[in-house]
C-alpha cells in the first residue's frame, strides 16, 4: 500500500487496539529486551547506550538525561559572534534559522570540547538603528543571560569598548552569572595590546581570540569548562510549583483581557491599540481550585525580524516566556479570519515542544455565517494541530473560562505521558506487519527497536536499518495518537540509522 499520503492510511483496527490493551506486559517486556539485545550487533555510540539504559517499562519512573549546561554568546553586531559560534562547533552553521514563519532570535547548538558536551545559544537580531538602542540591547542580553549558566561577552578589540557595551556590562554584573570577556579579531600577537583596553569594562581579563583564524579559541574553551556546571542549573525541568502557562497570540486578540478575567483584577493594561503589552507579566491565578502561573506576553508582530524598537524586543521576551512555560494557550480572535500570523504563532509553539491549547476568543460575537467560515478556516489552516484541545471563550465577559482548566490539564497530562518500552515495541510490530515501509533503492528499512527517550513532549526514538520516509514517521505518530490520545501535546518521532558491526 502506498504511503505517500498519510491520509491514505485507515484507522487503527479495533482488534489491534484490543490486542495491545490486553497485552501481557511481562511478555511484551521480555520481547522488547530481546530486541534491545539484538542491537548489540549494530554500531552504537555512547549517546545511543545512554538512551537505551534510560529506557524503562515503569511509567512512573520518568528518567531525564542530565540537562546540558548552557553557554550564551552575546555582543553587538559585527563583533564576530557568528564566526566564534562556527569555530567552537567546528563547522559552518546558519546563525539565523531558515524555517519559514516566525524567526527565532536565539538559536541553540550542541557543542563539545574535551569530552564535555554543552549547549551554545547564539543571540542575534540587535538593530543598531532601533530606538532606545541601549535599553533594547540590554533587554536582548538579559533574556539570553537569564536562560544560560555562563556567558561569553564578545567585543571587537579593534573598536574597543563602546557605550552600548558598557550598558550591557551593567546588566551582566547584576545577573551574578559567570561572564567571560572575549576580545575578538586579535589575529596576531601584535594586536594583543589593543585587547588590554577592554580591562576598562570591569569584567576581568579579556581573552584575546581570532574567531576567523581560530587563534586562542582552544584556550578560551578550556576557560569556559572551568565555569560551566556539569549539569545545567537553568535548563533542567522544574517539577514542583504551579504549572506554567504562556498566553500567546497576535496583538489585540484579547490575551490581556483573558489574564485579567482569570485573575479577577485589572492586572494588565488593556487598550484597543494593538501592542500595549511590552513585557511578560507573571500572575499566579487560582482556577478550579488549582493555582496556575500565567504569563501574558507581548503580541507577536507579523515579522519579528522587521519589528522596530520596543516591539522587536517585546517579541524576544515572548519567545523567552514560551521557553519557560509548559503549556501555551494560543488565543485566536474568531471575529476575524485566521491569519498567517496566527499559524506562525502555532508553529512557534510546536517548535518549542510545549503543550498546546487553542482558545477561540470573542465567541459571543460570532454569528452563523462567520461560524461556517471559521470551521472551514480551522480545517484548512489548523489541520496539523487537530489534536489540540479547543475552548470557545469570551475573555471580556468570562464566558466558558471554566473550560480552560480541563483543556490545560488534558494537554499537560499528555505532555507528561510515558509509554512502556514493551508496549511501544508491540505497537511497532503491529504497525510494520500491517503496513511495512516501502522499498527504497532496492532496500527496505527495518525498525530494530523503539523507545521513548523522554516526556515533555513525548519523544520516541527508532533504531532503524535505513532512513524512514517522513510520511511513514507521521504514520507512526498517528497510530500513537489513535491508541494513546496525546491530546494537546506534540509527539516527536526521531530515528537513528545504524549499520551492523564489521566482523
């Protein structure tokens, strides 16, 4: 059967679902262990083995791999941040994301030095001509620093310290995070005295490097490892306290009204002029007997990389709020057609891996004609998130706000769900027996073993003998949803193609 279109697949047969529901868990676990043992015939790296060791059949035993420490790289434009990132990574990487839609203004990369792995966060998008540049640059740096364990502050040694640099330094000092001052563009020993002028910034010894030629970068990385913790203090999951909810949406869809109504007070300025909110506002709210932490975020503009001044940096804060949240409520204004902006915001949530609830606001203004058009728009533009719970509300009047809590709880429960390894491999066996992967280039890729690598969001890894078509991976995602629900949560299916050991 062709798999070029996932919609061609029939629903999961009831007998398959029944068999999996009544599966002898002990037998399933034994079979999974046998499949796991068969992987020893294949080339596995240390990361593979760590992943396999973390696989468990105990749904209550949620194992998280240690969070990698985070190193933020900040600095003005044209000081060589991008070149330094590429040099540390040992390869050329795009420093701006080429994914269509909402631009992510901080891009993360996995790096390694002397057998230590860490995450680099490259910050971009500082606009020299934006109004209030000193405050805006500091706002961008503040977000990056807040989400990092240590900071590389890159300065052009040929230019020397500028007023903007000094503005950021004040924020860096108050952050209490380890900061290493990098004097870039020191291409030879004759230029080293110029780096000495950077002592005046008060961040200690400047480390002279040439990101372009690699000079001094190894010594810099040795220094970095002395200040980075083994396990990140900021990237690890928080499992205590109120669940964190980010309220997202384009300007003037009613995000602030929603927060005010749930909080029972005028907590956030509400104005008909779009874009009133500048900074995210945290608010602990009690709904349905539970305490939640809501974050009202500045509306995302049509093109984040073109937004000017305060709006541009408000967009950055929106991204930061989403990264700190567990579930996102995307607010859509039903009195207007679903726009490209709305779809881009949903994509931003999917990219972040957060749980998702769609809140259709101003429902009290909806007439029958608009309702018919809206359903068509949802089918057309939001079909890829048909798994997200929908609530129809009026933030202004408070209508149906009580429905928000069950939707949030459902999405978070899905986000936290773990499938036992034995049952997952039993499902894979049913899937591949029902619809084997097509032959590609004379070979048919086989799934050797599958495991759930993590929750939040549920992430599955397949060890395979060849590349699986994206359509086939979506087919597996669909089967997982049919059997286990996962309403409100992205489901990620990754693969690791492994070859047999050479005898």
